[in-house]
C-alpha cells in the first residue's frame, strides 16, 4: 500500500505524521519528496548508505548549426535564443524534452546531462528512508521527485509512506500521484480550513481517496470538523496542541518514541484507512 501525506499549506505537521507513522509501523519505506527542504532524516537519524545524482538532458550546440532559429521557435520555455551567428542556451529554463534536437534540420543539437539534485538512501532498522535534495537555485523539483519515486518498493506487506511538499502545485501532484490513499494534515484554524479545501479539490480531481489528521487539536474552532462531516471525509486522528510534543519536536525526537502509548494510535490510524 502506498500512502501519501500532504497538506494545503506548510507547517501543518506532515513530516511529524510521516516519521511517527513510519516508526509505529513495521516494514516501511519512507519517501521524503519535499526535495526543496527535506527533513525526515533529521528525526530518523539514519546513516546515508547511497547517494545518486539526478540529471536532466539539456542542449549543446555543435558546429553544424546554421542559426535557422527553429529550435528557439519550438521551445515553449525560451531555453534557447538565436541571435546573429550565435545560439544562447539557458539550461535553468530547459525542461529536458529533447524537442529542439528533433526539429533541428542540421543535427546540430546534442543532449548532455546536467545535474539538478541528488537522491539519498538510508536505513534505520526496518525503515528504509529515500529522499531527494534539489540543488539550490534550481526552479524544477519534479525530476528529483520522480527519481525518488522510482525507488518505491511496494512489495508484499511492505508499506510505502510518501511525505509530500506543501501546497497543491505540480511538485505535490507529482508526489501523491499513484498513491492508494492520501492523508491530509491540517489544523483547526481559518487558514487550515482554507488550504484543506484546496487539497481536497486537488485529490478529487486526480481521484485519490483521502482522510484527515488534525494537528494541534484544541486551538481554533470547529469549522474543520464541520467541513469534514459535510464532505464525508473521515478524521483519522487528532494530535493535541501539546507542549511536550513541541519540546520533543524541537529536539528532533519523534514523539512516538518518548510517548509510547501513541504507537497503538498510529497503528489504529493505518488500520482505519479504507481504499
């Protein structure tokens, strides 16, 4: 089973849920797809066993070029510009589709690898952690997220947990797409409700069933509860607004390790998921 964990906004507790759930369950592969700011490894404190580069193909112009400009006209992302006797390439804008080389009448465009990030693997007992790191300044997270998801091992009774980036943009859709179920983490505040609605609409569009975990329960109001009840969305778990949980978090300690009664609650959450 592949379970993704997402939210309509940042800071709701996705990684808190992902790491604690992984520690509570057995035989888990945890994928941190928040490649712009991965932090699951901070809480799992696992040793990196393998690092692999993530490359995309970008154009390189050779001496066959006659500066006809067809490549520049083809590129929807303006990664090439043809001026007098010169082709300028902007690799940061390139999406690696290879179309420019296909339309070139002189076979003057080669494709070379350009590293945009890495994928790292680590092991902690029966948890395999895979996470990506996007290079600083790179505009596109999707290729690194796809490289992380290529490592999925959905075999037998092994569970796969995907910690998605915040929001509802392309990196989030790339992360959750193909999941059997998505857990949305929210908080009982006006901002939490607003962004929860966006996330629910996104998942309904791509036809992924979902449930909700309410973090920092006890603050705010009851509008999130009313919304979930009206929309028929199950509330799988409530994590209270707790000083002790916050203190453990600030020390990089998953609270399921220090508050052992929570292990059974996370196992019950997993059993409550209905696909």
